[in-house]
């Protein structure tokens, strides 16, 4: 009976920390969506809300990290349980960094609409790229929630598309700056936004790879898409 109680408490602790990750993921996803919406719509109040809420993401990371440390110290997990804890620690790190990128985008939104810029940029391409990255983030969180590795290959392929969009938009912005030097200040800022969106995609891809490690015990970081897809068969 004492052992049964210990096992039940261990399962409860594991489920609690998994729930923390999903809660943090929901907040981070909301932060990204609001930051992009604020940028496109010019809603500086929403952008300031994203910036103000960044500390909540940081606090959730610290709390989940402490919970994982406590489980390791008290329960000494092994095998799949240890992989779960390691996956959670890595995932919350990437989520915190995605939160940082969302705050960065929000700060640009405040800057571009509160200044006397000579133009307001068009965001059509950026909106499309941001849609890809938010889809990657949502699918990675879903994979973690369901312990499902089937979508990891799709997330990796989406990341390649995000990288292509990043290079395309970068070339366009450089061309615009060369044609009209007055746009340089705005478009340099916009380059940082595009890079932030690209980094969100990278972090989402990392998260999907952690799920593969958690479920299959295979470290697929730095693998090609073909190698990744073979591991998923």
C-alpha cells in the first residue's frame, strides 16, 4: 500500500507538470497571435498588453522548471518518465524564448505606429509567414498533449517553408531600402520582426522533435527530413 501511494503521487506529479506545459503553451500561443495582430492592425494597446504579459511566461517557466527539479530529486524517474521530464524542461525553454520573440514583435508594433514614420509597411507576406509559424506552434503543442509523433515530419517541412519566406521577404526589404533610402529605418526594424517570426518557427520545430525523443527515445535533432520521417515509420 505505501508503494501504491507513492506511485499514484508520482503519476499525479507528472500529470501536473505536463498540464503546466500546456497552460504555458496556451499563453505563449496567445502572445504570438496578439503580437502579430497588433503589428498588422496598428493596435498599440494590444501590443503593450503583450509586452506587459511577458513576465507571466517567464514566471510559468520558472515554476515548471522547479517542479521538474523536485520530481527528479524526490522520484528519481527512469526510462520513459525521465524522457518526459527532459522533454518538458527543453520545451518550456523554447516556449519562453517564443514568448520573448512575441514581445519583440509587440515592441516594434508600438514603435512603428507611435513614431513619425514616412510610411506604414505592408504586411501581407509577413502575415502569411506568421500564419505558418503559429500553425507549427499549435501542432507541436498538440503533439505534446497527445504524445503523437505523426506530425513531426509535417512541422519540419513547414519550417523549411518558413525559412524560404524569411529569405524572400529579406530580399524584398533590402530592395526597397536601396530604392528609397528614406525607408531604411522602418525596414531595418521590420527585418528584426521577420527574424523573430523565423525564430518562432525554429523553436516550434524543436518542440516537435522533443516529442519524438519522448515517445520513441530517438534524438532526431539535426536530422534531415528524410531521416526524421524514417524514424517515424
